[in-house]
C-alpha cells in the first residue's frame, strides 16, 4: 500500500513537471521523456527510503529557521522550475544537444547521491541541518567523504537540470 501511495505522489509531481515542460514537447523529445521517467523513478525511491518520513510534514511543529524554509523553496523554484519555463518560452527553442544528454546523466548522478545519503542515514535523515541527542553520526557511505552529501547531490542534480534545459 505504501509503495502505491509513493507512486501516486511521485506521479502527481511528475505530471506537474510534464505540464511545465509541455506535454507535446515531452512526446516529441526523447530527452524530456527520459528526464521525466528518471524523475519519477528517483522520486519513488526517495519516498521509499527509511528517512523519507522526516520529509513528510518536517516543517510542521518543529523549531527551525523560517529562513531555511524560504531558501529551500526558493532554490527549488530557481533551479527546477525557472530553467524549464525558460526553455519552454525561449524563441527559438534552444533544442537538444549532447550537453542536454550529459545534463540528464548529471541529474541522475546527483539524485542518486542524495538517495544514497538518505538510505545510509536512515531514520536519522532530516531535510534541515539539526542535531539531536538520539541522533547517530553517519560515517559510512557518502558521509565518509562529504559532510552533507544530500545537499551536494541536490546541487549536482540542479546543475544537471540547468544543462538539460540549456539554462
């Protein structure tokens, strides 16, 4: 049941992304279809990780900076939505290049790093930086090399999106 719910959530979000790109454009461009498929699969995988419960309602009732919420929301709009709309409404269209396909690989790699870090951290994963008494220090997997691999993965994925949409 949980997997179906995760699939529905990811499907709705992927559908919104398809509408932003343009349904006709997605149908005519294999790159965008591959991007949406990757986006859907990675989103389902992210929602299925043990730490994903911290993503649901993590901003409700917790003591955290409103600035953090504002920065995360703004980064999503500027790094995900704006490149898609810029591509869609640029005349003439920038088209698809080799760099767009490289961008898809970069997007998948960054998202995979984020997913890996969520899986390694498990229940201790939080979307915002916070330390609690019960929290264990993750020192394996990507945490052996980077202090915040989830953020790094997100930055890499955003760079991939910029390349995909020639932004």
